[in-house]
C-alpha cells in the first residue's frame, strides 16, 4: 500500500476531522449486532487479522463469526486494491458503523490523509452529506443465546437464497479491467469529422493521480491502445496546481511535487506512443485550507467554512501571478502535454465569485462577474502558451448560463459577456444538452449537467457556440457517450441510437471537437465505437453475423426508445437511487436522512423526485423499465439464433442490458415502497421486498462475473458483492419478521 503523506494539510488530530451535524448512525437490525455488520461489509476488503485488530479480538474469533453468518472462510481472498483504489467504497460502507479513529485504523491512514481525501477527492465530504454519524467505538462482544439463534436464521435464509457460498466470491477480480478492454470489432470504419476527441481515463481516480503511477497506474498501455484504436485522440485527468508547483512559504502543502511532475511527464510520453495527448482538468486557483492564509493573508478570499477552506482573491495580483508561473512551469516540465480545460464556476472554491459569493469580498464586489472569470482564463492561457504555444486551452462554460445564487436570484453575468472577453486562442467547451427543455407527465423542466436520454445540443448551447464562432474561437461539445449520472454503475448504457442522433446533430453544427465524458463513461468500448462507425447498423454488422445484426439493431432501438422516458432533472440525477440500485437498503420506517450526491440515496423521496410529483416520477420509471424489459425479452428470444461467432458479443450486450434493468427497476420499486410506506398502505410491501431481493440476487450474479459492474472512476465501486448480499439479508429479515407489513 502506498505510503501515507502529510503534505496536503498541516498536522491534524482525529478530533480535527469534520463532523457536521453528527446525527445518530443508521440502525442495521438485519444483523443481530453492529460488529457483525462490520465483519460482513469488510470481508474481502481487509484481512481477518485487520478486522480482529479493529474489533479488539483474535483472528480466530473473526473467522468463526464470519463462518457463522454464512461467509466462506475457506477461501478468504483479499485484494489489496480495495485500500489503494477502492477506499471510497470502504469509507462509505463504514461511515455509519465506525468512528473516525477506527475507520483510520481500518484504512491505515493518518488524519491528514483523511482530511485531504474528504476535501479534494471530488468533494467527497459533500457526497457523504457534510456530516459524520456519531458512531460509538465498536468492539467485539460474545453473542447471547438469542443473538446466536438470530444469526443462525440469517445464515439459513441467506444460503437458501444463494446457489452456494461461492456466489459471494468474484469470478472477475475487482479493478482488473485489462481483459475487459474490448478490441474494436472490425478494421473497417468511418471517421467522424472532429479535430479533437478526448475522454476521462477509465482507470484514473479523482485523487492524487500523479503521485504514485507504479502502484496506481491511471492510464495503462492496454487502455491507451484501445482508445487509439477507437479514434480517441486524448485522455484527461484531474490535477491540482499546488500539488505540481509549490507556493512560496507554504511548500509543506506540495510535498512530493517533483515526483508528481516527473510522473506527469512520463505519462505524457506514454500517451504519445499511441498518438494520444494528455489533458489536465484544472479548477484554479484552487482554494486552500484555512491555516494556509495565516502565512498568506493577502491571498484570502471568500470563506467556505463548511468545506474548511477559502477561495483565493484574484483581485490580488499575487494569486494570478503564481497561477501563471505555475502553469508555465508545469507545461515546461511536461512539454508533450496536450493542453488543459478549466471550469471556473464549480463546487470547489477558486476565485471569490466561483459560487456567486462575490458580495462577501470587499475587493471583488464591485467587479463584473464576467471579468473575474475571463481574467482567470486569460492568466491560464498566458502561462500555458508561453511554455507550449501549441497546447489546447479550453474554457468550459459549466454554470455560466444559469448559475443562480443561493436565494435563486438571476445570474450575476451573461454567458455571452464572458465569451466576448476570452483570449483569441482559447477553445469554448460547452455541455451539449445543457438547457434542453423537458416535459414528463406534464411537468416542464430543463437539463442541467449531463444526459444521454435527452439528445442535444440545446438552443442555449448552440447560441454560445455561435457567439464563439463570431470571434473565431474553436468550439467543443461536452457529451456523455457511454453513461451518465442517469446510470453510471455500468460501463455503458446500450442505447446507441441516442448517441448516433447526438453525434449527427453535432456534425451539422460543425463543432471542432468532442469531450466524450466526465469522470464517468471512460470505458473503451460500448457506444464509443460509434466514433468509428457512422451508423448503428454499420456497428452491428461489424460486431455480429449478417443473420443476427438486424435483430440486434431492433433490441438497441427498443432500449434507446425506452431510455427516452428517463425523467431527467439535476437533483434527481444526484439523489435518486439509480446508481446504487438494489444495493440501497430499504427503510420500513423513515430514516430522517437527506439523500447525498450520488453516494447515499437513503429513503429521501422528496429529494429523489425533485420537480416531479411522486406519482409522475414513479410512473416514468415504471414506463421506462416496462419498455426496457421488452427489449430484454426480445434478446432472450434470440438466444437460439446465436452462433458461436456471436456468443461473446451477445453475452456482453445481454449482461449490460440486464444490469441496467436491475438498477432502473429497483429505482421504481424503491419509490413505490416509500410511497406505500408513507401512505400506511403496507399490504403491498411484501411483494416489493421480494422483487428487490430477486433484483439484488440477479445483479449479484452479474457483478461477480463482470467487475466493471458497479464501478465508476470518481466514486470507485458503488457496491461490492457483500453489499448486494446484505440487501438479500435485509429482505430476508423483513420478510421473516414481517416488519415490512407493519
């Protein structure tokens, strides 16, 4: 495991870690004791010795108690990658079980490391709900006779539900994706008319990716080879500028920067071997921890206490001077870098108006919002192009168009005002579908963020591109080719007709380039193959026999049309359980927890439904999944026609379609469960619990055979096999105790 470092934060204690409201943790009554839940969830993450150390008992006790619950102790394989590449999964699974002290012990982390991850890794603290449940120290206690009886019932019901104990063991090792990188089906292909196409690396996290590329390779050769074969021209990854170039008098925050810079250079050269360029995503000048400003009071911008940091005041010359020199130094040290794109209005505090909080800064309050943004981008352009004149500098318009303040006030600036101030050699990067109008069940809305179900580009995006073209700026469309927050737990959603429609629309707009994904959707295959095939029919003919290809197109058409029914809305995307699917536990009584971004849906139907009435959001997921099931049924009818030549591709398609159904159907069932529960109409809950159990079992079978299922780069695994099996345990418990009927 890689060495923990103290570079990111000044030394802190466990007591310094954020707690927020610190409510009581969720109860887990389907386990007779909390320590059993701990053993269950972490079986396979760490060794029995580690579990024993955390619980304060002997290894033999852990093995005995694991066996008592039905776990296969004869083959307890532990992949070290859970702690190096899947630690977010481990954190989420233990967030309601362990206090910080024991969570750090489990991970072998320092408090500094935890604080950095919560703050910098794709705002994990926000995803966890800005709170740490007030968990008590967890220690092993011998089971009482009553608890032994309950544990025996748990084991019997679980083993009766599973084909065998081996059903809880991975056949496809987690994180070992190399063998799943599928070669393009045919050398015959068509080329899309885009000057630049780039994608987030499927293997890269949102963490400190450049620190140790030997332990955690963010772009292995096998992945680059596949991207190149698919016609992708570049990959992008997160970067934080102060980790690549120190700030004078605060070098402790940048420890290891020389190593990162050298690793960055190595990665750019590796990309170069395959004809690809590496691009950085920069959200700068990145806000710093509060303690930083003791040494740099003249950098201090608007405070963000809930994120234990401040923005940097760009009205102070020192801030932008450092940023320009840092970019010059980075691009000088790694001259093969392809460029960078910048988001200037984001969740991470950067300048004083990055969250429309400019009113809190005495220096920035009187400056136009568009000027503050354009000034940051001009600084970036100067620094990068001074070192590398050919590098591509992109300005993403995320939230320029309709970023409202906390009170829902009108935007503080207009997008066209920013575009008019951009440097002449900056490319404008726009989210294609942002602003598309929607109407589901008579409820009007619009797309903010990303969608595959609703095909872009929007009118607002086309207007922004036209404004850029008037100035001679090049334009890029940000799209999601493989998946989106509508369903990110599978490597790609098999809806290629929606992607063909989107690509054809963008070709008509004469866009210069495509950003093919955010952190999700970087799998080198799936819908991405449409980059080298002009039509779905051409793609099908390349992948399947002449007899089967037209029928596969029929199935793809059915899935594509079904997916148009997804009730897209930003809050729903972030809060509803599509991405967790059947792994999300049911709540017979209200949990009183608010859903968090992507991580914890809980039972917060109020957030899930967002702008839609409860009946509308339920009906939409019912309509979507009923139509999707027709596509699955059609595939089943084709099984007798599948030749040995078609078998592999057919199984791939069927697996993706089944996994998608499990997630989407579970979302419908969970909405239905909560509505019936809240109405006191509990007589129908038993059937829902039984259906949820079957979906969890089906997804368990799929996930153990395909380690891509459940994985997303910025969130690691949404669930493990243990998590899906825990849902089976919970459903058995609810059915056996009839709690779901009360």
